[in-house]
C-alpha cells in the first residue's frame, strides 16, 4: 500500500450518496466508472463494489485514467467495501489504507483480496473472506458470493467471485470480471432483479454479446451494462466491446421488452424506476 492521496475530484458524488434518503421498497445505485458501484438501502447502508479511485493502474499496467475519480476514499464512509477479485482496478491498492481508516467500514472479498485489505490496515474483525456460496449481513443488506471465472492469462484469479446483494427487498447481481460460464447461470438464473454486468470483452471478460446472453438467462427486471468508461477506449485492448448500445441491441433481440439502464456518472439509478 502506498498510502498516497487518491485522485481529487472537481465535484464529488459522495455528498449525494451520503445525504440521499432511499425510500422503503427501493434501492439507490451510483456508478463510479468501470465496475465501480455504490448501492444504498432504505436503512442507509452503503455498499461499495470494486471502487477504483486512484491512478494505481499506471504502476501495474501503464494505463492512466481517462476521467477524474467521482469521489475519494478519504471522504467516503461506506459500511462495507467489496472487491470481486484483487486486480488493481477492482481492489485499488492506493485506497485500501484510506478506506480502513474509517472505523465503521468493513471489507469483504475472496481470500486473495482480504489478504491485501488486511495488509493495508483493515483489522481481522472488520474483514469477511467470501467464497462462492458464502453470505454476510451488513445492516439491512445481505451479500452472497456467486460464481465468477476470471482466469486472465497475465494475472489469473481463481478465487474471483460475483455478488448478489439484497437491499430494499431487491436482488442486485454484480458480475465483477468474468467470462461467460454456465455456473454463473446456475447461481443467478431467476434470482436477480438488477444485473450489473461486464461487457468489455477483453482481459478475461464477457463481451457485449455474451453479457446479453447471460442477462437473457438471468431474466432480471433491469440490466445495467458496465466495465467501460474509465480509460481511453484504446487502453482496453483490441476487440473491446465498449459501446453499451451494442449490449442493448443484442439483449433486446433476445428479450424485446427487457428494461436496460446505461449508467451515468451524474445520475443514480433508483429502482424500481418510474
């Protein structure tokens, strides 16, 4: 852990997350670019998943942010920070110490991620090692680890997971980084109301077409494509499928009446919509 300051934002979304009251029977979801999201429940519980807020990937992969971070780890007092796996753009090594400095913040992730979190300052009693099938409760939110397959050749992560997070009575799936796998269908089919699903198609991830197939199999009430928008398009590698409209087009061919929300940094998703 370097302990360096995270990227300073011109306008932070943290005050909006902190001050928004989520009505009973709904859930609020904020996008942080890439695979980063914050989920807030009616009870005020905040869950951050895969928040990448620094420039740490410059050191590991030589890739700079294409956009400023929408908040900082120093200001953000989440109830729990979840990582789906230990790659730097999902478990930000330059943010761990700042997250751990908030005494009310817990950490959850697969064992490889928990090891990094504890090394960065999270005490043992504020960490939860989560393998496929494990669950943990935080406030009025329940978190279940589900199947992911992210054996990226350069840096395989055999204990990577996705999550089903139940908040406000709604079940939100977060794919993390993963290839398409029938075991994900086994864990999530007909169990998902909102699907946050990676579409970039490079570095061991589903492309937009495969993501549309998974969403079709899950049958969520709302699908949300993600894992784009953080870096410049060319930095995602050849063949990346970064246009969420491609996901929408393929998904609607499979499920014409399905609802899709393309995430925006300036507007939370409140579900149910409308």
